[in-house]
C-alpha cells in the first residue's frame, strides 16, 4: 500500500519507526558539498497534497537513484517514518525511479500533481473542434500550424505558476473555457470578427507552453525569462501565419491580439488593445481567469469553513457555500 | 429649415450676417452681474454635434426666455450668423422654449443629445423580460420593486458622464447588454447561481439613476456626491428586498454584488467581490463597458481616418476599419 | 502557581520534564483526519504575551475538553514542559474550560489578551457623557439608538485587527480619544457644526462592532467580508436616524461622515469627504489613529532599546525614549 | 473711480470705447523681439479677482513705465475698453507705477491680491505670544532666533502656491492655526513634549519664506528649486539652535520634526516621523491644511451654488451651505 | 524675403494688411464638409518656431494646391497679414508646393523642423564606424543587415514624439551618443560582452524607425500602435540575425537587450533586463535620454531666464546658467 | 583547524557529538530573563557564509564572554556539533573574544563578513587620486575636508544594508566606480562642469557613513533614522564648503547634487535634479548601482545554475553564464 504525503503527516509522532512506501515527485534537488569534499543532496519530495524536505548523503543506499533521476522525476520510495516535533522527516532505505511507460499508468499522475478537473483528452478534442470551426481558411491553417508545433506541450502546460489555472492541463482548460465564452458572446457583439477573435483566443497564451517547463515541477524556462510568453506567442503566430500565407492585414491583427491580451503594460502587454477583437479577447481572458480562481477555490473548499483562505487574485476570501434559500 | 451647430460652424466667416434658425439645448447658464448692477447671462448652447458660447444682456429680446427656461431647456432660436476669427458667435433675435409635449416629437431629442443606438422602448421591453425570467419569486419581486421606484429615471439615464455608454438610455442599454451576456455565459459557469447573478446585474448600477441628474445636461447630484452610486444602489436593493421578503441570506448576497461590482476600492467598490456571482457580475460589467467604448468609437468613426482619437478608457486609439481580407 | 507563556519559553531546554500549569486561550483549532480515520486537533494556545502550537490526538485525556470548547475558549491546562530545539512543545495531561462566570474574575482577561490601558468602565461613562452633551435632540437620539443596539459589542471591540488600537476596548478608547480631540478643536473651527461633527465621530466606526468578531480571538465576520464596516456603520446610522426622526438633511450629512471617514477610496471610503464636518472628522480619525500607534509602542517599549521595531503604520521605528534635556 | 477686473469684464462688448481706470498688478511680463528688431511686451495684468493679457509695443506711451516697473509692480492705468468676442483686451493710454509708500495705503493691497481673512498684525501678535509661552529657555531662544532672521518675510508669505492657505499672510495664518490646535490637543496626548512640539510647529514651514518669492506674484525661488523648503527650514533651525546653545538631543529632535513634517517621502519628507512630537506635528499640519481649504472654499462660495467647484486638495466639490435643520 | 512664423507673430496687429511670404509645413490638414455640401480645409501651418491655424474654402485660389499636397508637404505661401486679437490669421493668396529636389536645398529643412544640432552626415559616418568596430563577424553582419533595411529612415527619425531627442535625426544622435558612452564605459565593466552590448545599443531603438512616420510631421504609425517599437525592433533584429547566421545563443541575448531596454514593463519593456549586457544598455539609454533633455533645454535657453520651463522628463525646471565661479 | 558555518552545516546529523572550533561574529545578542529571574542570551552567530541561533544560559562557561563582548564582537568558539532535524545547534564549551589587534590579522575579516572584491587600500589610493585631480582649489578643499572628518568610517562602510554594494568597503568601491565612470563620460557631455560633477559624486553618499553603523553587523543609526543619509551628507558638505571658503554659488550646486542624487522623492531625494551636474551624477549612480548588483550576482554564481536567484533590485533572475559563441 502506497501512502500519500497527507497520510504520512497525519500519522504523527506516535508512528515513528513504522515502515512506509510512497510514490513521490522530486520537486527540488540541490547538490551540495560537505567539508569532507563529499557531495550530498538537499531534496524536496512531494505529491499532489504536500511535500517534505530531506537530506541524502553519499553513503545512502538511495543516493545514486536520486543522482540519476534529477528534478521532476517520479520515485517509488520505502523507508521508516520519523518525526521531529511534528515535522515529517523519514529515513529512506529504497528508491526506484519510474520509467516513462510506468508514468502513463492510469491515475498515477493525478495523485502526484494537481490536474484540471475536466478530462484532458475530451478538452483536447473540443479544442480541435474549435480550430476546425474557423471558416477562414488561412486563419484556420495558421492556428493549426502553431499547434502542430507546440500542441503536445500545450496540452499539459499549466496556465500559470501560482495564479489561475495553475495546474496540469490548466492552459488547455483555460483556453477551451475562453473559446466557449467567445462562441457564446459573439452573437452579442457583431462588430467583432468571429474567426479572428477565435483564432486570437486559441493562440493568445501559446507562448506559455515555452515559458513554463518541467512536467511535474513547473518553473520559468530560459526563453521565458529572456523573452516572456507574450513575445514567444507572437513569434509562434508570426511564423505560422507566414507559412499559412495569411494576409498581412489579418496576421497583423492576429499578432496584435496576442501582444495586447494582458491588458496593461505593467501586466505584460506589449501594447494596449486597439482593435475590437483584441479588446474582446482581453476581456474574456480576464473573466475566465477570475472565474477559474473561483472554481478552484470551490473545488478545494471541501466543506470545511464558510470562506476560503484569502485568494491573492481576488484580494479576498471567497464565500464557498452556495446560498441556502 | 433648422440648422445644426455643425452646419453653422461649417459655414465660416463668409456667412456673416446671414439669417439662421436652430433648435438648441441650454447646456450651461450662469447669471452674472455687470458693474452697473444689471444681470446678464453667459450661455453655452448646443445640440448633439457641438456647442458655442454667447452672452445675453438684460436688454436683449431673448433675455426673459432664457431666464424662465434655465439649464437643460430646449430653445428654438433665430438670429444672424457672426464669426470672430473662426469661432461661431451668432446674434440671437428670437427665442422660444419648447414645451414638454413638443419635446416628444419624433426625432427631436435624437438631434439634441446623443442617444443609445438601439430603440429605447424595445430595450425596455427586453429589460422587463429579463426581470420576468427570474424564477426565484422573491428575487424577482425585489428587482421589480426597485424598478417600480426608479424605472422611469433609469430608462433615460446615461451609464456615465464621460466614459462608456455616456449618453441618453446608455444605462438601460449597458444593463441589457450585460443581461444578454449573463444569459449567454451562465451555462458555462454552473457554479454561478443564475437568478442571483441576473438580479445583481439588473440592479448593479441603479444608484446611477440617482447619482446623475438632468435630462439634457448630465451632472452629479447632491446625493451622488455625498453617497455615491454604489451605496445608493445598495440602499435601493435593501429596501426592495425587505419589502419583497427576500431571505436575509440572498439579500446579503444581492447587496454584495452591488457593493463589489466596481472591482477595486480605488474604482469605488465598497468591498472586493467574494462570491461566485459577484465575481461573475463584476467581470461582465468590465467586459461590456470596454466593448461599449469600442461600439461608440466605431459609430462615431464614419469612415474618416484609420484610427479613432485616443480613447481614455482604452488608453489607445482604436483601429476603426474592419479587416479587408 | 500559573505560568505565562513568556515564563514557560524563558525556562528553556533544561526545564524539560518539569510540571507546569497555565491559563490559555484557544487561538486556533483545526480538526484534521489521520490516515487511520481518527480525528486530531492542531492547536494554537496562548495568552497576552505569546503562543505555541501543539497537536492533540483522539486518545489524549484532554481531547474532549478542546472539542467541546472550540476557538476563543479559555482553558486551564496542566502538563510537562518539553522543548525541541528551543521551541516550546509541552505535553498536556489535564485541561479544564473556564465558565463565563470564571472569565469575569478580576485581572483574568487582562492576562489573556491585550486590553486598552484606560479603564473600560470609565471610558464607557465618558463616552455616554459625550452622547448626552449633544444638544440637538434628534441627533442625540440617533446616536443613542445606535448604541442601544450595538453598545455592548462596541464596548469590547478592538479598533482594528492589526494596526492602531488593535486590542480589547480599543474601539471604545479610540472613539473617546477622538471625541476629546473634537471637543478641544471645535472652538478653533467655527465653520464646523459641533453636534453634527460629534455625532459623526461617535458613530463613524460602529460598523467595526459587526465587522470584527470573537471576544478572545478577533477575525472578520461574514458581514464584514461581504459589506465592510463603512457600509455596516452607515446602515446602523440610517436605521437609527429614521427611528429618531432626524431631518433628511442632517441624516444625509451624518451618513456622509461615516461613508467618507476613511479618507481615500483605496482605504475604503465610499466617497470623498465633501462637508466641513466630514473633512474634520476624517482628519481627527487620522490624527488619533497615528497617535494611538505611538502610545502603544511607548507602552510596549519597557525601556529595552532606544527605538521600537519598525511600525508598519508609521513606516518607521519609533524613538521611545523621552528627551533627556 | 477705479474699476476692478471683474467689473470691466462684466461690462461686455457694448462698453467698447468707454474710458476706464484701474489699479493692477503686473503678474507676468515677457520681453519679446519683433522681426523689425524692436522689443515689445507680452503682459498679464490683474487684481484680486481676475486678470487679462495685453501686448505693449515700443511706441506705446506706457511702454517705458512697464519696462521700469517689472513683474510684481502695481500700476495705475487708464485707457479705453475693448472686447474681442467676449475677451477683455483694453487699449492703455496712461500708466503710473505706485511707490512703496503708496502701496501701504489702507485696503489697497487687499484689492490686488488675496489676503488671509484674519488681521495680519493680530496674527503676528498671537504668534509671538506662542513663542513667549515656550518655557524651555533654549527652545524658545532657538525659535526666536529663526524669526529674528526671517520673520518679516514669514509674516506675508503664502503657505503654498496653489493649494491650502495660498495667499498673502497664509503661512502666518496656517502656523497660528496649528499652534492653537497644538495647545488645545496637548492635554490629550501627555506623551508629547509640549515645548518641543510647539517649537517644531512654529518652525516647520519656515523654509517656505525662502522657497517662495515675490510679494504680489508668487513663484519658487532658486533656493526653493535647488534645496526645497524642508531642507531650508532644517538649516534655519540648525543655525538658530546652535546659536541658542540648544542641547544636541533637543536640536536633533527639533530638526527631525521639520525634516519629517510632510508625512511621506513622495510629498517631500526627508524621513518618516519617528518621535511622538514629529507624528503629532505632522498630523496637525495635515488637519489644518485640509480645514484651511474648507475655510477658503466657504469664503469664496458667496451663496452661489450648493457646491463649490471640485477642490483638488479634497478630490471633491465641497457642500458650502450649512445644514438648515 | 521669407518671414518665419516667429517673425510674423512678432509683427502684431499694426501690420494688418501688409504682404508677406513664408515657407511652411502642412502640420495638419482636415477636410470638412460645409452644409452646402462643399469641402473646405482646416489647416495648421508652421515652421520650426511656431504654427498657426487657418481655413481654406473651395473657392480659394490655393485650395487645389493644399488638396494635392497633403499633410507633411512644404508650401511656399504669399498673402496678407491679418490679426484677430493677437492671433495670427493671414489670408493666403498664392501657394506652391516644393518638390523633393527643392526640399534638399541647404538650410531649408533646418528652418522648418527642429534638427539635431550635430551634422547628420557626420553622425551617420560615426555610426557606421561603430558598426565596423564590432569584431564578432555575425554580430556585425546582423547589425549591418538591419541598417541595410531601415537605415535611410533611421537616419532622419526622431527618438521620440514629445520627450528626449524629439527632433529630426534625434534617433541617430541619441544612438551615437549611447555608443560613445558604451565605448567609454566598457573598460570599467569587464563582465559586459563588448560586441554584444554595442550591437544591442545600435539596434535597441530601431523599431522607432517604423513606429514613427512622417518626415515633417511625426505621428505613430499603424504598426507602431498595433505592435510598438520594442516588438518591431525585436523582429528586425531576429530577421537580420537569422540571415547573418548569428548563433541562437547570441541572437537570443541580442533580442533580449531590445526587449528589455525600456527598463520597466509599465514603460514598455517586454521583460526585465536579465543579462549583464541588457542591464548595461538599459542604464546607458536612461542616462543619455536624460542628458539629451538637459542638452536641448540648454540650447533653447538662449540666455533668457535663470531656469528653463519645467521639463516633464526631469519633473523640474533646469538651471540653465553655468556656474560663475 | 577552524570550520566555517558552511562547513559545519554540510556535516549533517551524522557528525553529532564531533568537536569543532570556529571564528564567529555575534550578529545579534538579546538578553532575556527567565521566570527564575536569571538572565540568558539568545544569540545569532555567523561568518561570511551563514549563521545559526543558539541560547546561552547564565550557568554556561561561555556566558560571561558573550556578556562582555556584545553585538559585533568576533569570538573564537569550541564545542560539539549538534543537529536537530537538519538545523545546526552546537553546544559551546569555550569562547574567547578577539582583540582589536587580532582582528587585523590578514584574511581574518574577509572570512567573517562579505568584503568588496577589490583591495580596499588600492581603492582608497585611487579615491584620493580622484580628489587630487579636482583642479578647482576650493572644490578640492571641500571634498578633502569632508574626508578628513569621516574618511576612516567611509572607507569600510557598506553602500547599503540589503541592496547594491551591501558589504564592507562597498561604499568606497561604489564611489570609486562612479568616479571612474564620471571621468570616462565627461568628454562626451561638455555641458557638465567636470570638477563640480566629480566633487558631487565623491560626496554624494557620505551621509551613509553616518547612517549605517556597526563594523561587523550593519544597522541604521539614530541619526540615520532621524535625518537620513541625504540630509546628513548635505550637512557634511555644507560645513566643509564653508570651511574651505567655496563660493556660495558652487556650494549651492554641490549641495544640490547631494540633495537630488536619489532621483525621485519617493526614493529619498529632497528635490529633483535641476542642474546638468545633478542629472549626470544621479544617472551614473543609478548605472553603477545596477551594475554592482550584476557583479555581485556573478561573483556569487560560482557555476551552479544558469540563472541566479531573483534579484530584487533587478526584478529578475540574472543569466550568470557568459555567452558561449
């Protein structure tokens, strides 16, 4: 029986010395050198619901396993529970890194990292249907070309590191939700060019598939730090649009949606939205980002208290109980 | 033949001395005292497309007409065109204030002040249908009670003095557009209580019917300055909800939508949105406010240049031409 | 002999195993479920000068006592001192919750929570004298009606959770101090309507008696989060003013003092102060809030260093020694 | 009979050609060179209630008078009224600069520039009584030494160019008002060292006597631009304190009141207030500055409308009518 | 003899009716329709030192000339001087647009628009020497390729519309000044890669050659509004770098200098500077931008007053006289 | 053999009980009283690379040593290693405070606190050469007089507590770097008075030699909190300039450089830079401060990762690897 980190922590001091086994992600791994010249590792290991720190010396039986695996690897560990004053600090006796194939086992990843609540494959199917529904041939081809290039990464990326939709498949989920809102609202705003707005929404955050890296432990990539997802997404669209022979006029407007979707320069927009489609896409992005925070807080509420913790993105706690009357 | 202010200004200096007749609103009227003790008026007269200043002394044949009419009145004037260095400065010989009945003549008001492009009566019918579609009896009764009290004023109020939907019927138009968006988006956000969100949207800006005053020249009222539309709207809803015997739970949530809809305290929110319905209503308000600025800029563009003037609410000029390809 | 938390912490590791007894408030109590399905409690216990964390499992002899008592209860505990690396982590063997009557014992509460340095009953007597000194009959009746409703809570509320006058009776103390300053300054500003300003000052923060809750552990209430103390105080005054048949003119000005006293919208004001009385009350609030921070820092200084810690409300440490020459 | 600018403007176009005489301040005088090489002046002339622009060529009979007088001079002019499209643009035929003696005529200056409503000599007497009431000998001597140096200038300086107490004697008036408030509040805040706080208040703005220059047309001086009134006032106090042999301890605290009285660095404070006296003085400054704006708006209201214009310092119009009930 | 606008304005009313001739730029031209259906032009005409407005009707002898010429054209006009109340409002009798060849006449442009004080051809020679001095072959080829594409436009562009170096050749001047500072400072900061920093500086503002358009009347282009100069410059460098086969590593760092040179996102940076070269280039940009404002204010000072007008970019007037001792 | 804190921490739990000896600074020392009335110390001990906490009771053999030594002392300690759950918590058996002479031993201080990488004596020689190179006699004498007064302290002060050049000799290093940049840039900006700019740069931060105190543990002094380094530096320059008989004109400009060098009031500037020299000095300060952060991050990088931690002063991590191609 594998124990989750939450279960291990719940055991408490009285379980000291009891054997356990768990499946854990290597969230952080820092190699350090002791004064005797030997290397040791400072690790953070965790799963979907928590994490703990531990130190592995060179003479440990599991040292080589962690050395070979590195950050982001999934490890099956065995050992004995140890608590010092309430902090979990187990001694590890065995460790085995899972292969790529083993990672595909059903339900496995779901226990290790937070994942979008909707089924990723169904979201992906729906996403592709939104692409196919674009009637303008070159616009559709442009969108298609971008996802031919980065679709696989896009499918599992989070939409953020710490804010809305900050979990596996979160980027796909957020984009599909925006596409649904776009389709629902287009009849109300006839001045908006539907194909252009939809193409812009499907592409607006594609730069994040490059900006964030690490399948099980997300951080900003080198390109993310040096260029930012707005410029990276613009470049993806530009390349694809030229390949798809999209007219210069439409390509410029499509790029503009990506360059302006963050709303304000201080939030990362290269320019202010200056076309109906760019204003429209930017506002839908804002709406679904906030509603995504609401949805996640409701999922995590699990009936404890009346209010969630303060949500930084809303500047407030959220009332998580539905009205009774 | 009545001339508009735009037409008069277009005539230019060469028309000096030519007779004219126009229908004009008294936009500002300030009574001043000359050193001889006599009163004279400094006026701003205008219609939908422009305005000019003029001074009326006590011995003018039109003095008594303006004295009786006051700010916001509609006057039929006759006189002679005069230009000083390009500025229109006509001499008025006759003036006649229109009665309430005459103001009802078809097309008349439309020439004097900017008006929502959609028909106000049709908007009002649609608005009432949104009320009727609320299934929760006490919520519907609460909304109905508010509009029994301030509906007539609400119907012609602008949604702002200088920003989005800042024209006659603009408040009604903006609220109907938000209700349409709410109805379109509710299926996508099942965590939102539909009746509560719709009631909140229909009521969110009702305080503006008190904050703004003047049918043909809008300014903030005394209550608007001393309490603000957020508190005024909250008070309207509270009174109506108690009359309709709405449960304390739902009334508190409804009031919260109104108190938080401005988003940030610095924009006037009493508190941050802390329920799913309040977040939802606030984001729809934001979306339609921005799209309203887009729609107005497109209407006013009339094919002149490629871009509009810089729109303060968008921090940018707007590209007003649709894509050609 | 009961030990304070400060005393227990001062004992240090060498006291491990020594028996002790203390009177403590349950500052936080979170029920959690272990992997074996049993519930355990994560507690924060403390008194006026400090707190510590501990975990109570279901088989502990004190488990049922904490379960019945809940957050904010006062418990007499006995046990043995334990330190892990400098952190106090005692083992509790006995626990007994105090009754409401026992909480009234002289000096008891003062050791458990921070309390205004001035005597609460004397402050309350002075406060009521300020009400009685209002000469305008309906204004006085309005103020009286509010405190008939929320006076008992008002008397012990803190004026804030973390800033100025953030302690038991702090709201009463701050309001009395403002009333004293108002009385002292009124002769200097004859344009200020004395009764109106005094009534506004006595009522300006009454919403906090609803916004904060918990007698021994303060947090924001549901109504505080959903409406905020500004609107809650406005509503209290409105109800009382209508009951007292205060003229619409004076009620509007009184409400305006409450709605505007926070100064800037970003600090919570519904509108900017727009009457002489509202400007006056807002500035006195500001003055006494800052001086309250000074007074508290001086009380806590106790002759240690020359400067206090950095005070967030002053953006600076405070020089706590009086001048010597 | 001398006409004020308000009276001249009230005459209007029909008075064209009528002779007039006025007493006016030269508010701005810019010498310019025409293409023929001759110099001409672009002037702004005005009195307490208004101003107008005019151009004086080298062949004008009044050219030499203005050339000799310069900015800030007071000139008796005669000429003929001329209006172009409502703007006063008189032709000047005679001009005579008043001597220093003539400027002392009773009531003369009061018509040319705005002046504190309280009598300046009485304010000055009261001000000196505040100095005399300081019981600490060296503190009193320090304050006295500063006003021995800059008292004459201080007496007529405005407290600001465009905000509160921005008129002749305004600095004296504002400081006396603060001293009165200080005396009234000291009994309520016993932790404040009374002599130190009073000395700090009397000195806090003395740098403005150097920062602003020009008796009838105020602008920032070279020293004001290069050092600012906070540092200039600190330097005045430092020099005087050393001369008066004030202890280093008290001098440092006195300087600190001046350096910190602006409250926030972005408003000009060199440091944040970090002593009880500095916090106290800074808050009284803030209170009286705002109340000074209120008092000035009430004086200027003169029964016209219900509200003043928007006051930038209050971010709001002010309700200028007293309550009726 | 041609008169400048400054000379015409200096003549004043007494010159009414006198004939004149001038060389003027069409700064703005708006076509409007009179009520009789005829088109007329509202023009702003000016030269380096000033401008004036005038209206040209369809029956004017110069109407067709302006119609054909459009905004930014240079016109030789003849007519009669007219003043209305100090405002120049001449009547134009003849107009002749200059050809491209005629615009090349020595000294002509210099009188029509503000121009960098240093000789443009010498600046351009120096600029190219900076390119040639880059030792890294692909970096040099990349820079060269960009200026092969946009060099001609770059050479005459202003560096801004309203702030530093906002005049013809200002972009070239500012970039050369930065290159000189770069060369002078590189020995002091050995951690900076010299060729990379110099290439980044030469390219950092090239997007402005696209963002600004109009040789004699500058405004933001469509691409400037929709993409901004940061992204436009990044795209120029990217295209050139790929053509020059610059390594991916260096191209990314070069692009990063351009993307981050504005310093803060709210000033337009796509990302914060994250390499030594990007920090270095950004700070040199800042230094020379401010010093450029100083230099321009000193040039324009011309010995009038001690201080310049307030310079928005420095938030202060500048002391324009050199120290005397 | 002495162990560094980094070495001790690297040993880990397995070294428990092993003897060690170290040379450590007393970074913080707080005396506390146990409930038995005895005093004990809570200490933070550390060296250049780390620190740990420990508690010393009155009966410890090392109690008197720490009591006599106080904060900032350097102590040679011996004891046994102890770890609790990864935190170093050694037991001290012997302690010996080093004398002033012993502190002078080569390499000793360098191991205890972070020190400028360049040799302090060489920096000081170069610094004095910059003073000697000032050709204007009184300016040079002014600068010299300031360093006669505070040179010894200036030489070892850090330039900041937590930002750029925040280490021993950092103030000297930063000032020398600015002087080098000043000398390199002066030929490019001929409008800048070289001697004045250089004198201003050498003096601009001298107030920090008073604002920061403690040779081995830096904190803000009383004068730093009450006056701030800008005013303290201004006062140093003023006193020295008057002693050196510097002309009032140059002294005012020199003081202005100091008063304005922080750039914006919210960053501590008393006024905005308003002379060419002040703008120049302020921008060089900014440039070298940022480059100093870059240099320090590169020194600390030591080949670990590609990027540094996020640097608060740059709002970004820094790419610490040089380009490879």
